[in-house]
C-alpha cells in the first residue's frame, strides 16, 4: 500500500534531502510495526517504504536530514506496545526522490527475527467483544495487532498470514479492508477474522461410559452414565457457534467436564464450586491430590478468594496471564465457592484470568445466564502425557475424561501449556515458563556457538542458542512417556526452524538414564555431544539470567531432589564455587542411603527412617514416620539399610525436606513430585506464633574434601520438639530457619576461603518462598550479593539455559549483528 506524503524538503533539491536504509531487529513482526513506521513516516513527511524480512523490518526513508534523523530515533523509542526493538542500524543510501511511502510485501529467505509469545486479549478487543453494536460482538476469536495468538499459530517466517494456521481462512471484504489499512488497529494482524470469515466453534458430545452421575441433555432429560458402561450418553450432532458455547456453559453448570480448546492446547474444565464435578475430574485424570488451577471472571473475584498484592495483581492482569499461586482467604458469605478437592490440603490456589475471548465468553459476559463463576482449568491430558493440541486426538485421548468438547477449526501448530509463577519477596518467581513467555529469548552475557541443550527429564524444557540469544522452549513435561518424547522431538524441530539455529553441538545432563540425554546421543548426527553436571548447570542458569559473564566465580547453592553426581551418588544439597568453565564442590549435605530409589521418593516415611538411622536415632513407635510404615515393611527396610541393598547414597536437600515432612507428621506418601516438601512449607507459613530459634546443622570438615552438613542434630531436635508437644507448623518453621542458617554459615565459610561474596540460589527447593526469602534476607544482611531466579525457573525448567552456558560459549564479546537485548521483554 502506498500513500502520497507531503515532502519534508523540496523534491528537486538533493542537497536538502537524505535517504537512509534502516534495519530493525527484535519482536517487530505481527505487532503492528509496519503501520507504526507508515504513520511515523507520514508525520515526518518522509517518502520510502517498509517491509518484513527474515531478519526483522527493513525500511528506507527520504526527506530532510533532521526529519530522517528523528525517524531513526523515534522508530525505537516509540515502538508499538508489543514490539521489542533489540537493535536499529542505518546507513545512508542514494536518494530516489518521490513523495509516497509504501508497505511492501514481506521478503522470503533465511534469516532470524523474533516471534512474540501469545498475548492476552487487549482492552480494545474486550470492549468490542462486549459491544452489541460492534460487528465482532461475541466473536470468540477477536484479536488485533496488540493481542492474541502468535507463537502457537506460526508455521514459518517472515510472520505473515500464509505462514500461520490462519492461512486456511480467507478474509471477508470487511476484514480484508481492515487488514490492508495502515491506519487500522488490525493492519496485518495475521489472525484477524470475524464471525463471517473466522474459525468456527463446535461442541461434540460422544457416548461413553460415565461416572454414575446424570448429565442433562439439551431438552432437559438426564441420561445415566455408569462405570460398567451399561448405559451411555447418546451421541449428538455437533452444535456450532453460539449454540455450542451456550451448551458448554450449561454442561459446566450441570456438573460436566468439558474439554476446551485454548491457545496452546486443550484444557479440562469443570465447575470449581461443585465438589462432585471436581472429584470426578480428579478421579478420571488420575490426578491424586495435585492441585488444579482455577480461572475466574475478574480480579475482583480473585480477591474475594485469595490475597493478592500489587505484584500478583500485575501478573494476573498483564499480557502474559500466567497461573499465579496465591494464599487463600477464609471464605466470606456471598463469595464464590471453591471445592476443597480443587487443592486438597493446600492453603494456596493457582489463579488465572481469561486470556482468550473464548474464555471470556465461557465464563459469561454481562447479561448472560448465570454460570459457574470459577472454573477448574487443568491441562487437557492424562497424567504423564503431553497436552493435547490435535482435534482428532482430543476426541480419543480425552475420551473418558471429558463429557464434551468445545473445539474449533483453527489448528494449534505448537503446544504451549500455561505458565505458573509465584511472588517471592515482592518479585516474580517462575515455576513453569511457557505460554506468554516462550519463545522470547533470554539475553546472554557472552556469545555462544549454535547449540541445542536438551535439559533434564523432569519439567523438561530445552534450549537453542546462538550468539547473544538463548530461546527456551515452552514446557514439555516429564520425559517418562513416549508421547512426551515425540512432542519434545517435534518442538525441537519447530524452535530450531523458527530461530534459524543450526546447532554445531548438543548438550545434555550427565545422568546416564535420562531419556533426554539418550535422545541427544541418538540424534546428534555427528555433532559433538557434551555433558554437563546437573547442579553446575543450575548455578550457570542463575548466572546467565543475571548477566554475569563468568569472569569471576560465584558461590552456588544448588538444592533440589535429584541430580547425578560426579561420584555416581544422587546429589542435591550442594554448595559449589562455580563459573561457566567449571566448579568445585565446596560443601554438601552428608550422604544418607536412598532406600529403594523411587520407592523412597514416593514414600517420604522411608527417607525419614533412613535419616533417623544415619543420625543414630531409634525408630520409636511414637514417631509419625514409624507409625506410617507397616511392621513388615519396617523390618525389611531395616535389613535393607543394614546390608546396604539397593541403597544409593544421596546428599539431596529435597529428600531431607521429605524426611522432615514425614517425621513431623505432615505427609508420608506423595501423589506428585515435591508434595511432601510443599506441604511442609505450607505448615511453616501457617505457623504464626513465635517458633523460637531455628534448629542447627553440624558443619564439619570433610577430611580434606568438601565441608559436610550433618542433619543429625536437626533430626534429634525435631524428635525432642515433637515429644514436648510441638505441632507440625512449629517444627516446619524451625526447620526452614535451620536450612537458611546452614546456607548462611556455609556461604560465610566460602567467602572466607575464596573472597567471593556473590551467592546464587538455585534448584527446585528454591521454589519454596519461605526458604528463599529467609536465605535472601540473611545473606543480604551479611553483606552478600544474592542472585535469585526471575526469568527462568529455579527447578529443572531452567536447566537447559545453564547447560548452554557451560558447554557452548565461545567468546566474551557480543557479535556486532546481535547486540544484547534490551527493553521490557529482555527482563522476562
């Protein structure tokens, strides 16, 4: 499109005119950047053109030198809301004259640009969604250049409609007019559509054995469902459009489970206030006691149910819309109900607000029939499998879980689960970095060669990197299921294509049994395969996100559940002196046997008994962990420990948290990873009285090796407190203080030995807000600089970033063509 522009200098006088070619790199496609350039050129009276290229946005402008210079400044400083300008380079080129400015068709070819994550529906689109006079009133796929799907619909670059999953939907005349008008908010908004030309909602209800409840049909009749399959819900023709939406809302209100197609995959939804519906979903999904996330209509509803400070409110209402973990309020009269089965035994709930127009419509607009005000929104999958994205697969893989499917015909190209965050010390702490964050890169402090790092096996994310950028994938999941491995493989191919990174090296964890590492070995295709120690990678990820170039080591406190140690033991309570090139094990938690491997992880009472035996403390019958173990198993466990049968030594801090949780009577068996430790943290948070001083570890010299932190005095003190009548909350609070005290003591010893005063807190244990806050406060008061995770998770979801930095860095300086990212997204 070209429009005439009043020239800023006489066209015929070349001495008064200048022409520059400007290349803009960053998140500058699909965010309204070209119409912004078009309008800016018009305001300044400049002629020329703008186009998308595989490298970013290229523009040439011509006019008065002062106006051209102003353009070069303002093109970065006044960019559209979703744009992130990483660099602007320009050069003087021969003038062409002319008085028009054109938007040219995008260029094809190899190169690199940055794709925006999916973004929550903007305020302008929400107003249109609710306006009966607007032609997009109640349109479930309303979007513009400032919001909507990006990463999950992109099939290639440059980012144009033909390279998205919207390519199959020809625009109607009205949408095409908006799409072509640079003055319109939807100019080149690739997912743009309306009720006349966009994707279509469809509701499917298939017959299947049920749960013994009855679900009303469209005519109000109720069809029995039972676990024997003797009767089945009658199959129905699919409903579409508003009828599909209305039926989905009615089913949810009646207690049904509905599979809802979102941006990056299907959710399983039910009425969070209906105990039977929640219990049904939990049973069908084999969820155990693992909490569900819930979605509410508004921030007002969230604040009726939970405590939300300024940082939490910003996260809930921002463009990323993660699940935010919040402390529950005591229910007041008239507040929406949330069934106990949503998060059994947990004082926290995970909240998110609607981030698509379909979510808004499902929860209801003003004037809609009353429906559930709070919905469970959990990943659409069976436990251990990846999230479902394909419509045909949804009908089979979610059969038996859902009573109906609210779906549509816009394909999801890339799976992307919800992100999860919490606020710790007033700052964001990522627990899972996925939708809303991926695939925006993390800025690297030094340049790296092209690399693929495959991460770990739990909470897997992988990472590709080149130069000064590292792109972490969306959440993949636990690699113990074949379908997850297939999803991992597809995602690596897509992210490599999207970023134009061709790895010359592959990086994996040193654990010989990790499926991710085995995949890396099978698919390296002649590339070197480098292996990085697990906790070294954790420390390096913290250093990288804080911009440390590795010129000086840090004291790395890496606490987690499991990591393969260099001595083949299970590490996890480590204090390392580390940089990117290597590490020294300065201190660690003293080894105890891990009896039965996974059996000890699933049954924290086994870890409690192992720790008691190592501490020389008897298994008295009055101790909760002893009482939790059946007599026959207790005898076998004693013989197993005495003979050291199937007992790998472990220094895991995560397993010590499990042990104390069982010893204090909080949790003896777990349904999901870290459940016992999380409930111990919750017990500490709930303790409001003065708990007295923290327990005290014994720190001793390791006979020339690392310092050893012996928990025996802590365990003995816990036993004394329990026998004197202390409750689980007091024990939990004093234990957290003990661990924070241990961190402070060992870091002080490390500073004295090395002169270092920067501490990195990392590993899954530091998802614990009580511990992280206590450690940060104590270390800060002792004069340390404390590095905590704000961009990537401290758990294994951030591991791949550290693997990149340890194994693949090449130079200390940034390439000229890839300056270090800046701007709002660079801190995400």
